[in-house]
C-alpha cells in the first residue's frame, strides 16, 4: 500500500503491523500539535481512522470490496506534549458489509491517550482499483 503523498505520510505515521485482526502504527507528536503544544485531537482521529481503515481494507479484500469510513468517535484521556504515540486497532466486528474497530492510542509511557471507534461500510471496489 503506497503512502507517498497521503495524509499518513504527511503526519509521519508509520505502520509496523497490519492484518485484519491487528493494525499497529506510530505517530510523532511533533508537527501534529494544536497551538498550545499538545497533541491535536484531530491528529489522534486521523491515526485511529487510518488504522481502522487499513484493517478494514485487508478484511474487505477477501470479498472484493473496499472500505469507506462512516463513523468515528474518540475520547481523549490525557494530553501529550512530546515523543511518539502508538495506535493499536483491533476488530470489534468484521462482517461482509461493515466493520468496526477499537483503536487505543498510548504515549511513550504506555499511558492511554485516546480511545476511538471507527466503523466502515464495505462497498464494491470501483473499476480499476
């Protein structure tokens, strides 16, 4: 999966593990902060949606489908000012038409920063994809 020119690439997200059952990636805090120097909540959502979408895509491929995000929610538990955060996505539900993943984001001390849930609808892959 090519990440060049994607939002993941621009935000420094590095995927280290990817399967329908588990997706893991890291993201630097630096460059992904809001004006007060804290990790931006939207950056956490981008990380969560990306991981859930990757897992969904790997699952959907067996049906000749692709995922499109239809819902995401996130609870931000603690602030992070520096270092790297790690996201781990695990499936809540893997179906033929929808998937849902829980994504837990932790800091360098393994403290939970954010818990998110993403749901994707699985649609027929467009021609040529």
